[in-house]
């Protein structure tokens, strides 16, 4: 158990992609502004996209990174600390020094989980003791830790949310997507597991029109159930968006033009399978679309280019006409060609929208502002005994 006067703070969720990183960014920004320094980390790494290259191209670091990547590290060889990609991004966004970023202890990926299961070991190990020591030596820094995506994830490593909260005596803030009143059940399960360590919740992805009613009716009801509400955040198409480059990666697509514009953000999906008049009317009602249509549907393709289209994704045999590519280049709209059929392509895109990590500067800026406008953390700051202004 850490011996410092200030406990760490855990940000968790009941299900993946609930908005933890957005809340971490907004909360840490408020703390920075009020002069409270932080240390930040994810004990259980989950984002392995950049595993083979650490900060500034460094090679993988801790034993967890080496195990996950299959890289052998010779005894006594010095390695750079492995940082989850989310930690690197949030650290860069907030301007945190390298010394303020905590290495991950384990990696949640099939190979490392399999080896852990076969070992029969459940204790978090020596690395967790080092984390406790870092927390105890944090001084005036608040240690902010992002937990895994669910209440149960990480238990095999001894890094489940409730396990860490109890071991560190850390208050927990849960970020939870709210659909309707049935969404309360996972929060009640978390309350049962965490007890008094559950400091409060932030409800996310609420339909904007419902926010005032929920603030009036829902907050008091949840408070009576022992679930303090720190904020209600409206659903954000921007935060759910995905870059064209990420869609291209998931689809193994060829980029036919405008490679330098694949950082555009896609918020919605449209399928161009109707006649061109109906398509034009439909496209006018949509914004920041990825339009999926057949490679032979030049009429639909040209109509989509005149709307709020971030990329065209062409399916089926054949190649688009040169005049289509020329017009797309004029309007700076990337055109992607895939080998999948339309149904498979749509399924891949639908699985991506709302289920990607917050790794774009425009999203980070918006997340900070959204948390600022939607959340009030005074009670949390008081519980953590932080010298901040109300």
C-alpha cells in the first residue's frame, strides 16, 4: 500500500471505448491549470499499434513489451521503458515530461495472456511493487492511472480495476456510456466490487437532447444509490470518428488519390446503392461521410464528391474512371479501392466508428473542452485533498 499522503486516482470503465482517455485529458488539463502536477500511466497496456517503436522511435522496453513483441532482451541489457500508445499521446498532448509517464507493467494481448495462464501465476509481481514505490515517492504529484476497458479485464495479471483499487487504496472514477436506465446495472456491479473506493461516475455518449432531463432526474437518483455523478457528457460524433487512414488500414485498401488527406475524420457511413437523385438528397443530410459504393457507379461517386464526403470507398471489380479521380483530386477527397464486397466493407467501417482510440490532436482539444463544459470535479478534488480552487 502506498505510504504517501495523497492516494492515486484510477479512471476505469465497465466496457471498452467508454471515453476514459477523454476524461483523463480533461481532468489532467484542469489539474495542470490549477498547478497540480501529475504522473500518468496505464498499468495494463492495451494499445499495441506502436509496440515496435517507443517514443521517438525507441525500441520496446520493459519485459512486458519484449514478451508481447517476441523480442528477446539479454540479461543486464538496458531497455527503454515501454509506454502504451495512449500514454504517449496523452503525455504529448499535455506537455508532460518523460519522468511523468509511468511504464506499463503488462500487456493485454493473446500471447502474453496465454503464457500467463499457463504459468498459473495470479499475483501482479515485482513490477507492481515498483509502481507502489513510485506512488509513495510521488510527493506533490497526483498519480493518475487509466485502468483496462472492463471491470474484469486484467484480473489474470492482478491488474483488474477492483484489484488495483484495493491494493493501492485508490479512489475510482468510472466513465460509462449511458443509453437508458438499464445502463445502471454495470454501475451497480462496480459499486458492489469497489465499495467506498468508487468516488463517482461520468456518464458519456448521452443523446444531447436528453442531457438536461438526466441532470434534473437522473443525478439525484444515482446519488441515492451511492453513485455520485461528476458529469454528463453528450454524445460526440467527432470523438467517435475515425481517420480515413485507419479505415484504409482495417480494409487493406489501396489509396488511389489524395494520400496526404487521409488524416480526415469520418463521422458517418453512407452506402451508395440507390439511384443518383435519391443519393444526392440523402448525401445532403449527412456530414463527414465515408461513402461506400461500387467501382462502376460513377454517377453516385460524383454525387458524393459534391457533398460532405471525407472519402470514397469503392468495392467490386474494375477501376474508377479517370475523370472521377481527377474530380476527387480537385476537391481533395481520398478515394480508396478495396477487394471486399460491400457488405463486408460496411461491417468493417461500422466496427471502427466509435471504437477507435483518441489519438488525433483535434479530438484531444475537443475532449478537453467537452469535459470542461460537462463535468464538475470539486467533490473529487476534496476527496483527494488537492489544493485546488472550487
